[in-house]
C-alpha cells in the first residue's frame, strides 16, 4: 500500500512540560482534527492534576480520546492501549476528521504507528529444556539451524541464544526469517511526527518546576489522598503520586517529597527524549531557538504537505 493510500496521522511528541498539549489543540482546531492521548497515566479516571490532564473546558473545544478509560486500580498496558487507539483512529476518520496523537509515552505511540513486531509466542517447556544445556551446546545448535543469528550472537549471551532456539523450535521458522518478515512489512499508517524540545535544558527544567508548583497549588496532595490507591498498583507508581504517597504515609517530609517529585520528573523527561531521539523521522522544533516565532507556521506547512501532498 502506498503512503497516499494509508490513513494519515499527526503525532505531537516530546518530554513532559514541553508544550505538546497546547500545540496539539491548536493544530487540531486548525485542521479539523481530534486528539488521541498517548499518555499512559491519563487513561486513569480521577488522576487529573498529577497527569496534567486537559480540563473539561479544553476538551469541549477539541474532542479528546483515550482519556479516563479505566479506574486507577485496574491494570492497563500497551496491549490494552493499541486496539483502543486503532478504534479511535477508525472512529475519527469515519467522520472525516484527522487523528492527532499527543503524549509522552513513546511505547504506546509506537505500538500503533510502527511496523508490527513479529515476536512469536512459543509453547511452554521449550525454554526450560534449553536452559538445562551448556552454552556451547546451545550455540552449536543455533549455528546449525540459524547460522545468521549465531554469527550475530556471542555464545555466552545465553538469553539471546535460547530465545532464537525457542523461536525455531516453537514455530518452525528461524529468528532470521521472522526478522526478515518484520523488515518486509510496512507501517500501518502514514504518520507525521512533530517533536517539541528546548535547546537550553534549563528552560525545560524551569517549566517542569513551574508545572509542579501549579499542580501543588491546584490540590495535588488532596487528589492523591482522595484516590487512596493501593500502593502496589501501577497507577500509584506514577510520578506525582508515588512521591506524594511517601509524604502522606509519613515516609518523607513535604519538602523532601516535592524535591523528589521534581528530580523524578526531570529524569523522566530525559528518558522520554532518549526514546524519541531514536526515531530519525521526527521533525523537531525548539521554542527557544532563533526564529521560534515562525515555528507554528512551519509546523502547519509540514502538516499541510503531509495531508495534501498533491495540493
């Protein structure tokens, strides 16, 4: 299928506090789009302040999808997100609208727009039998059945050798064949990805600090207290919640919890950037760069070229 025949998507990505949500809303209003959240914590009901969820007013201006999907106590993963996002795309495009993905959870976005991963499941028991053998025996078998994988894998990397062998034993196809199948498969959508970041990292960190201040003034502590989440559930481990629970549980002073929240948010922003920088197709824009006042015009030009290549 050619790019012109695929469903066209827009995605706005970047680290937390970079201005993604405001940009996505502006773009969606300009092109007749609807926003699809790719934030792993905004899917939880009641987790509003700590996830910087769009307000009711903002969501009345532009329709949003995949926000408030489930209760915080419920488990939710990328495997749950993917079919919901695909359903949102179908719904939006069926009404002549453009899906605009927005969020910082790169794994969720990639699950929808990237080439499907062919990582087959294999019957239980195969790995146990393989792990009972020596590294030399395992590598010799791999060399015999899948020499290409063997050449790329050191014999002491037992985990990778066993994975390649269990794929072959479980499916009848070598890992090399599965990898080739992945490369021959096209991405399911034609996606333009716009990235937001700051040339001066300190500006981003100041924005993070300002956002945390607003969250605390808006009642983050009361929100966390009201939710009363079981400490072991996934939602309770979200940044902005786990730190406040330390304070509420008496395991940290208020100032310590806030300092930890800021530190953890900065580290999360670094991890987000590491994830997104791997994707060389992202077109990056910097609000603190010379000529940044033209960023929106340039972004809209990119979007129009993407949506209307023959226009």
